[in-house]
C-alpha cells in the first residue's frame, strides 16, 4: 500500500480543509514530518488509519473524538484517503457520527457515521463505488492484514513501536498468521483430526448397522442368517409347485366357461331377433301409408313446373296492382302541391312595390359612404389628440412627483449612512462571540453524545452480565446432567456385558465359567445416543457461556474506555453550560448577527446607491421641464381637431355618421332584396317541377292498370288448364296438388325410410334362422354357477401367489441383508487401515512428541527468515554487535509450545539475552530492523500483500549521533526498493539531514501542513 492523496476536514487540530498530496514527493522515498508538540503530526497517521479501518493510529481516540475544536458547526468532519496497491488505485471517504449545523434554518442535526470505498479514477476523488457497507472488511481483504497488524508492520505509532519486538510468542503468532496466511497449515491438522475421527466413527456406525440388520433378520450372527436363507429358499420352491397345479386346474375350467359363453350368446341372439321381428311387424301399417304418400309426391312432382308458372302469374298481378296504387297516390300529391305553390306565388307578387322602394333607398345610402368614412377619420384624429393631451398632462404630473420623491429619497439616505461605522464595529464583535459559542456548542454536543453512548454501553454491559449469569446456570445444569447420565451409562455396562455371557464360557472380566448372578438391567438405563446428545448439549452450553463471558468483558472494556474519555474531556473542558443553553445562545447570537449584518450591508449598499440617486434627481428635473413643454403643444392640437369635427357633423345625419352603421343599413336592405329574388325564383322553379311530376305519375298509373288487366286474363286461362291436368293425375282438386309442392323435397327421405325398413326385416329374419339352427337340441347354460366356480379357483390361485410373493420378498430382503453385511465388513477392514494411517499423520502434525505443531513449525521457519532479513540491517546499525534469533531454550514450557520468542545475541559477551534487556536506543534499532525485515519477507512470500510504505512515529531521540547516522543510512537504502518511509520526530538533526519534509504549522485557528522539497 502506498499513499497518494490525503484530505482532512475539521479533523484533529486541522480546522478546515487540509490536503496532503503525496504525489508532490515524486521519486523521493524518505520524508520527515516535523512540527511543534500538539501541532498534529501524529494526526496525519490517525487520519490514514481512521480512513482505512475506522480507528486511529494509537487506538486511544475514536473518530468522534477527532473532530476539530477549531471547526465551526457548519463544517463536517471527514477524511478522504487515496492509495495504490500494485497497479490499482483506491479511495476511501469516511466521516464519524457528529452534529453539524442545518443547511436550512437554525440548530444542529445528527449525521450518522458514513464510509465508502471507490476505485480511484485519476484526479477524481471518488470514482466507481465498490462498497458502502463493511468497508473495513473490504480494506482488510485488499491490504491482506487487519487493523492490529497494520499498526505493527506499516504504521508504527508512538509508544507502540517496540511492540512487535517485545510481544509475547502467542501475540507474535497471531500477527504472522495473518501476514503469511499460515492458517491453512492449522486447517491441515484439523482436517487430519476430522478424518481420523470420521474413520473411527465409520467403523462404529457399521458395527451398529450390522447388529441392526441381524436383529431385523432375527439371526444371532452371519451363520444363522445363512441357515435362515436356505430354509426360506426351500419354502419358496414348495409354494411355487402348489401354484403351478392350481393354475392348471383354473385354466381347464376357464376354457369350459368360454364354450358356455358362446352358447349363451346364441340363446341371447335368438331372444333379441324374435323381439326385433315382432316390433318390425307392428310398423307394417305405417309403412303402407308412407308408400301411398310417396306415390302422391311423385305425381305432384310431375306437375311442379305448371304450378310454379301459375304462381308466378298471380305474383306478377299483385305487383301490377301495387304499382297502380302507388302511381295514383303520387299523382294526387303532385296536383295538391301545385295548388299550394300557386297561392304562394300570388302572395309574393303583393310585395313587389316594397321591393322597388328599397332599391331607391339603397342608391341614396351608397352616396353617403364617402362622407361617413371621412367623418370617422376626423373622430379618430380628435380622440388621438385628446389622448395625447391627457397623456402629456399625466407625464408632466408624474415627472413633478418623481422629482419630489427623489429629493426626499436622497435626503433620507444622507441621514441613514451617517451610522454605518458604528454599526460595522458592532457586527465584528458579535461575529467573534458567535464563533466562540459554536466551538463550545460543538464540544458540549460531542461530550453529551459520549455520555449517552456511556449510558447505552452500561445498559448493554448489564444486559450481557445477565446473559452471562443465565449462561453460567445453563452450562452448570447441562454439565451436571451429562455427568449423571454418563455415570448411569457406565454403571449399566455390567448389564450389557452380562447379556453376552453364556454358561461354560469364561467371563472377559473375572474369567469365571459359571454366571449365577447376572447384572440386572437398571430401570433408567440410558442409551449411548443419550450420553452423546447430553455431552454435545453440555459442550454447546459451555461454548455459549464462554462467548457470553467474552462479550461481557468486551463490553466492560469498551464502557471503561468511554468513561475514561469522558472524564478526560470533562477535566479539560468543564461544563459551563449545557448544549441546549449553548444552542440557544448560538441561535440568538446568529439571529442578532444576521440582523446587524443585514443592516450593515443595507447601509453600505445605500451609501453606494446615493451617488447614483443624486444623478438621477438631476435627470428627473430635466425630464419634468421637457414634459411641461410637450403638454402645452398637445393641448393646442386637441382644440384644432375639435373644430374640424364640428364642421363635418353639420353635413352628415347623425344616424349615419358611423361607417359601420351606414354599412349595416345598406347590408340589411340588400339582404331583403336578395331574399325576395331568391324566393320568387325558387317558387317558379318548384311550380314547373310539380306540374311535370303530376303528368308523369298519371301516365305511369294508366300503364300499370293495363298490365294488371292482361295478367288477370292469363291467370284464368292457365288455372283452368292446370285443374284438368291435376284431376287426370288422380288429385281431388288443384289445391291438393299445390299443397304437396312444398313437400316434394321429402320424397327422397320417405323412399329411404321404406327401403331401410325392408332391409331390417330381411336382416332380422336371417339372424333368427341362424340362432334357431345353433340352439336346436341344446339346453340353455347356467352361467352364474360357472362364473362362481371360476371365481373360487382364481381366488385360490391368487392366495397361493401372494404367499409365494411374500416368501420371495422375505428371501430377497434376507439376501440383501447378507450382501450389505458382507459389504460393511469389507469397508470396516479398509477403514481400519485408513484410520491407522491418518492417526500417524495426525500425531505428526499435532506435534505431541516435539511440543510444536505443524503450523508453529512453519511459523518458526518464517520467523527465522524474518530475523535473517532484519539482521542484515541491525548488523550495520549496531556496528556488528547485535543479532536477533529465535529462543530455543527448553526450560520455559511456553517457549516449547510456541517456539516464536525472540532473543538478542550479543557478540561482545558471546551470550544471548531477552530482547527486553536492550536499552531504549538499542530497542528502537532492533524494532526498526525487525519491521523492515518483516516487510521484505512478507512481500517476497505473498504477491497479494504490498508493503510499499512504513511510517515511524518517534524513537530517534534515543539515538546518539553516530547510531542515528547508521539508522538513516539504512532507511536511505530503502529507496532502491521503491519503499516510501515517513518519519515523525522532534530531533532537530533529522531536519538537517532529510531534505524532504512535511512541515506542520500551529496557529490560533488550527494547524496547516505543507511539503518542503529542497
């Protein structure tokens, strides 16, 4: 991980926005962070650590406590950090829970904690969102280590720099497990343990299954099961022979039944044919009538065409009569309309004199059109002149009023701007008071929020204590229950053993061959499954108890930490007022400040506008004089236009002075003339058309009457001839023949019905003859008796078959038991061999013989490589005196078990000694060497972890000048590997030796940071 860009807002001593762009370093890999005490050097590391993990570098302050005391209420606290991992770049934006000023209105609003991880896009500080949930877990996945490991290998905070060197073996193991991912070696041990347990459990399960199968088969052992199978095989063969004999007897009787069924079917056919023949004979009378009806239809069909011709003549005659009646009615209507039109024509002729008088009036009015148009122009010009005169008068009055208004406005502005200096001084004083109150309010809100967190944390801790008490009680109860059941199970094993004893066979415990007093079965003898279940329940309860204990301790630690923070803050900032009082004070101050600011801005604007208003007053006075002159000119023009209008009215009648009225009168007269012309013309045309229609309808009526008379004569002649033909064919009358015409299409249906009847009679007579021949001399069989006997034989065969099937099923089940038991016995042999092999591997991985398991062995080898890499630098910095090595002493059992303790070999004395015996400066050199060596080895082993940066907070003050020189040379060598090294120190000599520096300046309004690149 290599930093690219850091941006802090209201964070620690940095009041506003502070940007630290590490890209300014360019190719420089070593830089110094310096500044006065409390200026915010370590805060830079806090910001990086907080952005990545949500915690500060020293783990002593939360993000909420890092809010700047210099920040105003409207400035939100947040950190934005961009960094690179290999070729990819990322950016994190994180802000703590806080109270900030509302954007609208007054007061503060609560802002929850927020974090988001982005894929960085060049100069854009956000980019593509990766996640806004579980950002810490995603960062741990990207970097390859957690917060604690980050503080021990990348960011070495003040006061904890020596922790990696002096940490206990177990803690060092946790660090290396995360960095080198050696948990897979531990999982290998767990896998071997699980495999050996699975193999042992597999043997036990197969023993139980074999016993269950033998019990289901009712056999004591495998030999008894084989004997049972042989006996069942003989029983199956005996039953199969009985089934074969029964089936032969059943088949013989079934053939006899089939022959009887054929004879019974012939008797049934005889009965059915006799009944059908009798029914057909009863239909003979109706069939005779159908034959007579068919003969009449055939004769009527011969006269169908003449009958149709007679019907056509009758229809044409009726149509001719209808035409005559219609034309006669149309002629009468046309004659009546002609009379009405004659009356209308006479009425219009009476209006002819009025028509002539309107024509004269039209000519007179057309002569006045030119004078009316001229009068309209005169009136329009008079109105325009009047409007101009009135407008000019209003403009004159308006200009005079404006001059008066501007004079008053300028006078008031001159009076108001005199108070501006005093009001500006009041605004500055009020602004300083409000800013100070906002700082106090922000601090008091943070402390009250912390107090609320303490109250909630205390409630959670008390709840956890209650849960722990319940878990303790449950674990104790389940443990006692398990021990009681286990004890009863052990006591009942005597009964289990006694069940396997036989007379004459020695007891496996005492060796006696007689067993007069076998152990009795206890009343509440538990099964092995009961013991295992209660054991698992007790283990689960104990696990829950331990989890509850860890949770309670964790909550208690967090509660004490928050209480400690609150007490420290309260000692530094005693409670002068509560947040509500401060908020009221701030709101009132802001309101007062806003009022004063508005007054100042208003007076400043008024002072600026006064010069323009004075110029505007002069302009208004000039405009007022011009308006007066224009009003006088417009008044004279209005008087002249009034005189012209009076002259025009003397020669033009009043009702025609408006062109529209004159035009409307002309239009009315013209429309009356046009209406008269249209009415008389249309009336003459309608009269001529009506006379023509009357003559036409009269002629058509006469023609229709003539046609009707001709058709009547033709109908009489045709009917007489057709009547004679119908009588010749045997019809009683012509009407009878005509009535049958509609039924002629039914002749085919009647003919087919007669044919079908005759065919059925022949078919039934044939069937009757055959049935009589087949049943002659034979008795009718009793089928019910035959069927009952066949049913009895079928049921007997079915019962025998079911018995055979049951024996075969039992035999197959027993054979399945035998095969499965043999298979399990083979699997037991295989599992026994596997168990022995896996057990050997597990014992080796567990390290019972050596005291070091496989994972610790690997970690030890890795630690040797880390120490070897560290010694390359420690040798130079200590001038070949010290060498780090793993402790191999066997006196301490904890060392034997862990194997990761570090000691220092002193070449001056020739002895090794614990690392905590080094002096302050020596410890710093050893810790620095170990941290650099660890980064080399981790990066060499894992391509996923990039340890491109290391920050060192203090420690150089313990070195003498010569040792400091060696340490700096070692750090300068890191440039070749491209690693970025940041040092925080007060040592003045470092400022002289390191030409790349990040200077922190401390001011009364907060700190600022900037790079010095020499």
